[in-house]
C-alpha cells in the first residue's frame, strides 16, 4: 500500500497550522459488515479458524479492550471477522490517515496515535469510545510488526492504561500470520494457514481488584511467543523459493566474521558477502549452514545475539549511528511531506537529526521512547527510522549504508533500559 507524499520546503511544512483534535467516530454497522466481507477472501485462502476461550463471559453488548499481537496486515481482517457484529474502535498509527484515508479510517472506527511517542490524548479517546460510543477498543500494544517473529517490547504504562479503562480485557493471539507474511520479506505472501485464539483474559472486576503491575505482568506473559518455534514444532512448510529474501534486514551481522551490513538474502539462502559464509532458511524455519559450523539454527537466537552485541557497544561507549537520510515529515492528516535530506545520528545520548540546509535541528533524549518506530519498505518507499514528538514526526530513509534499521531499534531499546536502570539507582 502506498501513501500520499508531497515535496515541500521544510519552512513551509513547519508553518502549517496544526490539525484540530477529533473525537473518535462511532463505527456504523455498514462498515463493520463491509470490513467482514472484504476480509472473507483472504481468510478463506488461509483456511482461517478461531478458537474462542471463555468468551461466553463477555456480555453481548459489553465494551472491552481487545489486545492483539501484530504480525501483518491480515490482523485487521482477523479482528474484523472474529468481533463481528460487535462495534469496535481500532488504535492505528496516524500516518495511515493521510489524504482520503483520513475519512475512511474514521468511518471504520479508527483512533489515530503516534507510535512510541507520549500521547496523553489517546487514553481520553479510548475512554470516550468505550463510555460514550459503547464501543470496544482494539489495540496492538506492540505498536509495530515483529522483526524476528517474537514479541516486541510493551509499554510499561499498559497496566495503568487498562486500570483507567476499567473494562474486560480480551486477548487475540494469531498463529501463522507472521509465517505467511513476515515484514522482512517484502510483502510477498506464502501459502500458510492462519488461525487465532480469542481469550477472555480479565474481567472488569479483575481489573478493579488487581494492581497495575499485576495486570502488566499478566499481559506481558500473554505476549511471549516465537513464531519460528511455532513453525518448527508444528511442521509448517514454507516452500516458496524467496523465503530468505530480505532476511538480512533482521540478521544484519555475520556471527562468523562479525561484519555488519554485508549480509544478503538470496532466494532461500542468507549469505555474508564479506566471509562468504552461507546459510539456508529451510522450509520448516530452521537455519542451516551450507558448509561447516552452524552458529545459529534459529532466527530469534541470532537476533538476540545481535542485541547482546549492540548492548556491549553501548556499555563500552563505541555505539554510534551516523547516516545520510532522506527526510519526510508528518504534521497533519493531509499528506506526508518530503522536505529534503540530512544526517541522522544516534548514540547513548539519543537521536539528533540535522537537515534541510541546517534549517531542521531535532534532538530526542533516550528516555523519550522505550522502542523505535522502524519499518521495512514503509508504504513502498523504503526502510525507515521514525523519530519525533507531538509537533512533528520525522521519517528518515537511510541512504547507501546497508541494513541499519534493526540495529537502531535494538540500540534504542537497550539505551532506554540502561538509562531507566540508572535513573532508578539515582532515586534509591
């Protein structure tokens, strides 16, 4: 899917009036029905099935909070089908509301928010949807698609958010959605069946009686999964010859020669162009060296090793990203504005973006966000790193620098964790 992008001078974009806040719209029964109909064909092609667990406890017209893991676009089709005919509002990223899509997204009940930025208005909108519109709210608390098939970090504030909403919590967990359409693979779908569990997780009474920390712990446990392990244990075959293409976006560092940005996904193989070590991603999701030692036979294990390497660089003070980027900005719901190019720098001190002939200067501290809005082939433009605040979001597209998106997300998370621990020690 593409989005509206307009070339414009940075100073003109900054001068644009900020959009007025709109309260969530009530989702009309027609659009609930339309979403279900449009989802039918994709779900039929995947032999979709849903197992409902304890859902008889939820009243027919009782609003609830629906938490769902985030794997691919089919997530929307699943939730539109399994919740029908229940009215619901979906928390969605603000960049999906561009142009005519602003009207469409609001008509189907979506609530815009900015990923990984402080958005106090979002809680108010969710409460409004529940109490005034009598609508359930669907939320993908991971906020981004999984890179390696395991859960991405959840916000520490999720337990407090659930307490404030005060409604039952339902969990939808998908199986096969990631395997069918992993983010790294360039939007090419595989022939994989998809299913889901829809589980009544907490009652309103549970939410009222439990502490925010207790609720957070339960939700964190529900978001513990490994899609590659699921594929292996269930012998789910992916025979498509392109299954490893783009995997270098996730596995960017060679575990043999430790060079970065030299990995290349070709067909079903992952090759290091520095030391020539070659792995096959088998049809059942294992990694297997073509010759010699297999250092990692599991994609998430390789990714965790990369995380440990990034953490070591941060602790030793050697971590630094400095890359030339094309810059787009989001300041309203009319369009994404391409404003020029600049240099994005990331260290343990946070992000700095300087561009547009020195007119743009933006800095972001490490504790501003617990993770990073980073994506592959974002709206068919390119791999992106997004930073920003309530005033503007800056979409940075790295130029000619290898695969840096995954490492930058890992570094953001590890720097945040280190800074958070340091702050706790200071307050003891």
